[in-house]
């Protein structure tokens, strides 16, 4: 029954309901049943054809596959898995990229086609497929805070598709799924690619590498590659957007009397002047010492949070001085 339109066999339209299909089958089965047409080989063959059509169109799983792939519906799962439906739409009766007209379909236009094509009653017209953009790819990348601060590069391995040489990318050989690529029309290849990661990326950033995704199979542009960034946490700095925060230990004497401390930054240390009587937890803002703004030349700020460290293992003399201080400045 290859190439047979099951809807035509039962004499129903493609949009026919389950009830209409069952009624048509019963009517035809009674007409062509072997018990009614004993010895009639043509009636027997017709009865088998009717049963075959009804078996497909009455099945809720098989019918949608037949509507897409016609007499190649048995290979629907392979086609779907390969994601290449568009290459097989020609198999579906009257659907997809092919348009099939019969005398019953075109009505008054039938005489026009007879004049143009010498009386031919059936024609198939193919719509030329438009070039389609290749599939985009995504690759996860993990970087350190220092790498996100300065920008970096990575060599990554990508699994890309290439047209199958056995079927030349069609996915079929002699109207059957290609065994070399399982009907996908493509084979997989591992490709190494060096990519640059700009300064200022943060967790959740998607860096676009144009034209490095899957190639197009219809003459279109290749897809893009997107790097999905994750920035590792840091033992010294906390990141808040493009600002960084760091805790700076300050001695009690420096906090009380004032002085200078060293503040760590991603590119080295900076001197910070501490005014007298600086309270524990005070935050100093160092403008432009934070993370770069992605795609810009400006930077966030560095927030230095003061942590006053109380002295330990005091000598007797130091304890005496604190007792004197407590008498001078009682709580």
C-alpha cells in the first residue's frame, strides 16, 4: 500500500472524525467482505486495503504519525528524535512542504491542468524551502573572581553536527531512513574552540559568540554559541552587583587614634586612612575599585568594612592602663 492515501481508501476527508471513519469502514467492509464476494480476488484485495487503512486511521497514536509522514509513518519516532521533520514532509499526503492535487480537490481547475499537462489528473508541487538559521548552542563556563575582573579565555570542546556523507544530509536512502545516521541526516563531531570571556561577567551572564553554533543545512547562517557563566565565590571579597565588599581588620589603637591600613583589592593593596574614633562596622567606599561594568570602561566600587580587633593576652601594665581608662571614662 505504499503511496496509497488511506483517507481516499475509506472515502473520507482528512479532517474526518473517528465516528465518520468507523461508519465509512463498516459500509465498505460489508460491501467487499469475502463472504459476500466469494471467489472475487479484486474484492478480497480491496477488503484488505480497507482493513489496512482503518487500522491506521482508527488508532489515536498511528493516525497523527500518518498525517505527518504518510506511508513512512512507521519511522516517525526516528524522524522526531532526529528533529528533522521538514525533510520528510513530502511523504505526508497533501501536507507540509508538498502539495498534492487530484481532480476531486481542484474542481473547476481540473480542465486547466488537463490543458497544461496533457490530461494528467494528479500533480505534486514542491515549495522551495527557505534557508534556515542554524541551531544555537550553549556551553557552561566557570571562572574565578579574578578572571571575571580582568577577562580571560577558555578552550572548550563542542559537539557539533555535520551532514551525513552516506545520505548527503537528506536522512534517507531509497525512501528509507539512512542507517548510518539513523535518519537524522547528520553525524556528530567534537570541535575545539578558544573563546574569550570579557571582564565584568557575573553568574548568569550569557556571552554570545556569533556564528559558532550548529551549521545550517539549508544555506542559512550558522547558529550562535552562548557561554553561560558561573563565577566562583571568593574567600576575601563578596560581590554585590559590580561592587565588592571586603572586611578590613583594624587594631583598637588605630581605630581610636587613627592611622593607615592596607585594603586588599583584586589587583593589589591600597592604603586607607582611618580617622580617629572610627567605629566598628564602619564602611569606607573606594570609588572605581570594584568589578568592571560588563561592556563598559567604568567600574563599580570597593566597600571596605572596618572590623576592630580587640587585643588579647594583655600584660599587667596594659590591663592597668585599661583600668585607668575605665575610671576616666566610666560606661
